[in-house]
C-alpha cells in the first residue's frame, strides 16, 4: 500500500483502500504519512509536546454530513478571525463560500487523501478545555502557541507543510492542518475537476446544483490555490482582534 498511486474513488473519498486505521493515537492515513507523523510526534514528545491528531482521513459521506449541517444552518459558520457569521443573511453562493472558508468540499477535500492531519497539544490544554480549531488557539498567546512554534521549526524535517498557512482566495489560515509533502503532491496531481463533479453529482449534497455550477471557480480557489512547502514566509494568521 505504501507509495501506491491513488485512484478516483480514493481521491474523492469514496474508498479507503489507500489508508490504514491507527489506534494509539487514533487516526487514519496512508502508511507512509502515518510513519512520518508518528516519528514527528515522538520528536515533539521529547520536547514536552503531546501532538495528537484531531482530524485525519475522512470519507465523502462524513464530509457531506458536515457540509449539509452548515449549508442548512444547523452548524455555525465562521469568518477568518473566528467570528460567527449570520447564516440567515447569506445568499446561497455566499453560504457555499462561507462553508469553504473552513471546510473542504466533499469530493475535493484533502481529507480524502489520507495525507493531511490536524493536530493539537494535549499537554497544553487547561482542565476541561475543548479544542476549537479557530485562530485564537494558534496566536502567540494562544493555548497551542508552543505547538505551533515547534512546528514552525520542525515540521519540514518530517516531510510536512501547512497548505493553509496564509490567506489566499480559498481557505482561511489553519496552521494546525499539516500535509505530507510528497504524498499530497501526488494526490493533487492526480485529482481533476471531472472526478469531483462525478462525486458531487452522485451525492445528496445540499446545494449540489449550485456547487456544480461554481465548481470551476471552487476547484481553482479551494483545491489548487494552497501554500506550497517552499513558499516564502508570510503572515500565518489574521491580526489579533
């Protein structure tokens, strides 16, 4: 399995033949990605950081459930500063864009590839704290500031980068989102817009027809337009409120 190419069902989250499930800590990823992540986790542990996956591989159905809750207004939408947005005042196209600020499009999200992992530092959590994966946690005074300072220095040594490090046309900055350089590059090169369209067309995604009509722009802004591992440094997060 390690190093094998992706097929269309794997790329669009409709098969999991490319990933394995791991128990301690619990996450799912391609084997070469898991091996690199566990090495990085062990190195972080030696520096007093308990780097825990909070999100990893996710199938189309689970991503679609997240999408449908947000499209229907049953889950909160946020701007890039972490402020809630008023779903009721947004037109359908604006709802699509608001969802995609923080949530990948089912069929096109990097979550399907088994190459990307969101992390937090369990040792830094106050009692009863629940991770939000919003900007305040990663700021210099945030609960996970030490984790992100460590990743700034060490992630590249283990073959990881942050695809959403800066604000581009698509996703908001998400420094907790780590991507395996070589494996995710192979997935991105193999994915095309027609694969995504077929997956969306066969689904019960809310706003499906609108998504299909917007897909060329969405694919450009939210799939292709990410920070690369060799991009120059830039602001990782919006300015503090």
